[in-house]
């Protein structure tokens, strides 16, 4: 790796190229993505982009990594309803954002093979770890039944929002996020997410 | 339209071309779809495909229409839990099928513009109409609160399954479908889907 120092020229090049990748995805989508257009937009040599990222999927993976790093924040409101609402609002913030939408669509278009699948798995593993803490606190407070599966809660919170973005093209608003949180809370209290 | 008679040569050509479109999508995805490959696989003239469907999105739209026609079936088990479970199992059948998966991925890749968006809207409108009957019966039986929104139930049932297919690449099995049905039932009973 040609990393010189944090915040140095190499880091600035990476930021510029990934920013350009996201802008190109917003404008043209995954099918229209090209190394040339990304290099031009970032104002760097095409050879630099090829040397460092190799392929379009290499670019997409690095952009997803950068984006995922920014988008996970642990809620701790003192109650399961507030925590779930905040989780849903965090997901909404990503899914209502043009860059987030472009990256998620690209991730789906790229399909679930190779490097992309690895980044996606790592993101959801980290999300589950965070939700596990939230669930543990809720079980401790007597709000949720013991044995509630964090992975199920993690997926259920985002599912209706991803559905609106990717499938039905319906509005992504606070009402949708809060409804998702309330639905998960009701189902979790009813024991739907307990290990059978 | 050059439709001669139902089940005649034109209908057979349509079936062959749409079958070939789906097979090509399964093999190469939306990014790899070409009119030439579809025509070759269907054993028809390229000119026929261009004349009748015009563009790749024209082909995709017609394949989606044909597929959607086959995949909606009204459950009536006598109880809301059974009806929701059957709805979720129907969605699972589509999403676990290679052709269904290829079409749904292509729909997402094509984006939500023009003709594709129209077919998607029509499908979900029809799905909501069906769910409205299920909800009306459940309200009548006293299982669900009055004012429960059919559109919300319609989306919520499929959401965790689409999430598994498109986002997390997790297994699509009966357990996932039944959990989705149980979660929607609990949330609906708690009044989460009632018009505010």
C-alpha cells in the first residue's frame, strides 16, 4: 500500500476518488459506472485508479466501507421503544440520502458475490453486535423476553425501509421509520424473535 | 398488435421470448442482458424482438407482467394468522425461485423510472386490494382493530424476505416467512398499522 500518512496525499486521493465514485453512481447508476469517468471527475490519472482499485467492484467495495464506517451509531435512550426508533431513524437517514441510495442500489446490482458480499456481511455483523447490546439492556429491564435474537431485530428494523427504496419506490419518511420501530417492538414483546 | 389467436404463433413467440429473457437474466443479470442473446436463445429473428418490444426495458416489463400474473393468489384460511402465513409463503415462493429472483434483481437494477415503475405500482396496488379483503374479514371477526391499513400489511409481509434476497443475502426459508407473518400479526393486533 502506498499510504504515506493519515490525511496525506494518498488519503486525499482516496477521498476524492470515492467521492467521485459515489457522484457517478448517483448520476449514472452501477450499469453506467466507468473507471475513466471516476478518474476524470476526481481529477486523478486513470492509471492511479486502476493500480489502486483494480476493478469497478474494487471501487464500489471501498466506497461502501467508507460509507458504512460513518453510518452506525449506538442508541441508548433508556427504553427499548426509543432505542428501536433511533435505530430506524438512523437507517432512514442512510436510505433517504442520495449517496446512500446510490450505494445500496449499486450493491444490489453488483450481486452477492466476491468482495461486495464480504463488506455487506461485515456491516450486518457489526449492526447485529450493536443491536445485541440494545436487546440485552431491554431483557435486563424486563421489556423483552430472554432469548430474543439480535440478528432478527437488526434485519426487521430496516426491512420496510429497504422495501420502500428498492421495491415499491414509496416515500421514505419519519412516519415509515417510526412505524417500523413500533412494529418490531410489538413483535419482539410478543416473543416473535425468540429462538424457537 | 399482430396477435393472431390465443395460443397461436404470436402467443408462442411471446412465451418463448419472455422465457429466454428470464433465462438470460438468471445467467447474466440485467447488466448483461442483450436483445441479440434473447433472440438467439428464443430462436426468433432479432428484428421480431426489436419490433415487438423495442428496448430491453420493454422486454423486462413484459416478463414482469407475465410473472406477476402467475404469482398472486388469495388466501382464505378462516383466521388472520393463517392468511398472513399463506401470504408470506406465496412471497417466499416467488423470492426463492431463480426466475423470480432474477426478475426482482433486474427490476431494482432498471431503477424506478418509466414503464418498469408502472408495472411495479400496478402489482402492489393489486396486492393491496387482495390484502384489503383479508383485513376486512379479520376486522369483521374481531381479530384486528378497525382502521388497519391494508397497504401497510401488504408491504410488511414481504419486507423481511426482500431484505434477505436483496440486501443481506441470507437464507429464504419457511422459518423466515412464518416469522414475518407472526411479526405482522403481532404488530397489527397491537394497532401499529391503524391510520393515525
